[in-house]
C-alpha cells in the first residue's frame, strides 16, 4: 500500500519541477528581451545600441582619400605639354599577405612582373608593418590583373602620373614631378601650388579582409588643380630644339641653348637646351641634362654687347654712325694686355667697327667714354637685373660696379668680358633695339601676373641707328653672314668668348654666341643662340651659332606666316584686293 501511495505522489513532484523550469525559462527569455531592448532601443543605456553601433562602425567604416587631378600645362595655342593620367598603385597589409599560400604569392609576383623571392623579401622586411607599397603607378589593366587574384591583404589605390607629350623637347623648361605628383623642377616646381589639386575623401564600408563592400558617402569632393598656359609656341620649340641638337652634335659641343622672344609682347616663345633627357623615363639621367641652361647658366656675352657700347657712344653725343675711328696698326696696347683685330682695318667708321667686330675700335671708344656711363646703359637694358620669370634658379647675372676702372677693365667690359648674363637677359637687351628703344617685360606664362609696363630706355632714333649697324653684320662683309634668312633683313651680332678653366681663360676652349632679330625693319622674333665648347675646327660665333639662328628663323617666318620684305602680309593683300573691288564697283 505504501508503494501505491509513492507512485501517486510522483506526478505532483514532476509537475512542480516542470512549472519551475517553465517559469525560469520565461524569465530568461524576458531578461533576454529586456537586454536586447536595452541594447537596441534605449539610447542612453550604458553600452547601449549607440555604443555598439559606434564600435561596429569603428571596425568597418573607413575614410578613403580621393586623388585630385593635377592641372595640365599647355602652350600658348592650347597644345598639351604636361598632363596627368590615371594609374593604380597596389599596396598590401603585410600581416595579412604573409598568410597567403606560396602559390598565391607566386601568382601575385607574376602579375606584378616581379620575382617571388623579391616579393617574399619585401614581406619579411615589412613584417611588423600594416602598410607597404607593392608597386606604384601601374596601368589600370595590369593592376586589375593583380586585384582579380582576390588575395587577402592586397589593395589598389587610384592615383595620377604625369606624362609629357613633347618629351625631351621641353624637358628642362617644364621640369617634372615626383612619384607623388609634386613638382620637383622647372615650371612644375615654380607653379606647384597653382597646379596641385585638393584631395577629397569618401566613407566606405570594408570587410574583414579590408575590401570595400559599400560606398557610404562623399565627405569632401576632390578639387582639380588649375591649368597653366605657358607663352611657349610648341611649333617653334620643336624647330629650335631640332636645329640646336644638330649643331651641338655636328660641332661635338659640350652643350647649347637657344631662346626666342616675341618682339611685340616679350613672351618667351621657345627655350631649347642640349643635352636633354626624357622626363617620362628618368633612369640614368644626369644632373647636367636637367639644367635649364637658358635661364640658369651665366656666361660672358663677348662681342654681342659691342652694339650696346656703340649705343653708349651715340648717347654721349660725341659719336655718330659715320664717325671715323683709327684702328691702325691692327692692335692696341692697354696696360696689362695687347688687344688684336683679325687684321688691320685702318681708318673705319663706328658702323664698320660693329660690322667687323673690331676689338681695337671698341677699345678706343671705351677708353674715350666714361666707364660708368657704359655700365649704367648695360643695366638700363636689363643686364645684371633679374628677369622675374619665377623660374627656380634663374640667374641674375653679374654686372660689376667700380669706383675706379683700370684701362684693361674698361676695355674688357666694353666687349663683353668681366660681366655675366643669361640668354634671356641678352635677348631682352636686344629687344630694346628691335622695339625702337622700348624695353618690355619678359614672361614665361601667357597673360601672367607681370604688371610691369614697357619702358622707353633710349631714344628711338638711336636704337634704329644701332639696328642699321647690326644689319651690316649679316652681309657678306660682316661676321654673321651665316645668320641670313632668305627674303628677310636680319639684324644681329656674333660673339666668340674664351671659356674660363681651372687656370683662367682657356686658350683652346670657346663659347659661340649669336644674338639678333628678324625682320630687321619690322621685328617679329628676337633670338639668342649659345653653343658651349665646340671641339671641331670651327668655334667662331659666326660659324657655329649664327647658322642655327638662320635656320630656325627661316622656319619660324614660314610657321608664323610673316611676309618677306617687300611683300605685303596676307591680311594687307586681302585688304588691298577688297579696296580695289570696291573702287571698281
């Protein structure tokens, strides 16, 4: 009977336990619901949903930079000189990438045109880092091949790489940017702030492998850099570069440079240098190849400044173009040195002194004039004065000033020794002759910020008289006959200068120079050509530099459609034809 009673009590105990468990489960579910509500609904709860959301976002949402486009550089006609092209740079998280299999690393190295051993060595080097570049500036299609392998820890970043369509033709003028697209030399450096854009930023969601799975928002739009329009005419630049390279090669010269100015505006239309380099591939490039010699190099101008000394003589009022100067017996002794002409020219006038580049004649004029008058005129024409182009490293030149001038110093100074200039300064000085005594500011940037106004340096009558003298230099009797341009009058002057060596002036090393403008009576272009240290038998300015001027100016006259002397311009011809038709009707 006792057993029967025990069996009857068992179901009651079971029901009690079941009820207790059920209540506990309900309470647990309720607690879970309350906890979830506290985490996901109640905003002010400690470590609530806002905390969890912030923690989740901190682990998945990232801010990425949006690369900014660097402004282009164009010539005066809008032709591209420098442009940024989109590329992809591959980078990796070494701590993730080292978990990749040997096969994955092999395929990644193949996609990068690299060796697996080299990739493994880099991973070892950066093993404690979270960032390393795999390869910079890949073509997008090549980068995509690597990214398509879907290897954990490998990522791509859009960037821009600078490209120079004209290559070595404009290399020293434009300079170049570094791998981060920042200007390092030339106009790229001078106008880096103008050309550089402002990077943007965007919010993205990334997965555990660091891959972007969702773009959330653009935080800041990228602002592209501003374009830069140079005064250069790429057609003339190609022409000057080609002829200069030929001359440097043919004469086995160490280097050379040429500058062309617009006579009307002072704009630099061409600035060529030799030797040059390819800015798109700078492997093995030497520093000497990157120098823009036309603005950075200083040199003694030699006989190319004799016309300025002649101008000082005219300004004094004691000389006229026909004033006679006795150069007998073909040399002159100045304390410390004897100065020679190529031959005895005898009694000649001031014009013929320039025609024949008479050292004796110029020396006698220099010793007759007040030395500071000559020096002051040189300065008024822009020698020894910075041009202000803004080009990095632009040379200001050296124009000595002395309280007392020794006779040999006065003579040397008058024919271009003892002072230094750069090619643009010399071209600007000749622009005063070309513009009837008016000196214009020089600019490398079209419509730049140069507020300088033209300045009347010397009377127009005197400038025209010197121009007439310079025309005689290009005749068969002058030293610059090889600078002649068929169909056009040319005004110019040759110069041959001894190069300074370790022991002073070298007796067998020369610098050949020519400066001039064309057409002489209605100037369009002013140019200076310098060839350094020609090693062939020829070294005179009239033999080496003058032919470059003649060939370049002949091509330039055709390119710019400048009518030959005695022929009306196409515009003038059209106006005459229309006028004749009107009179007939």
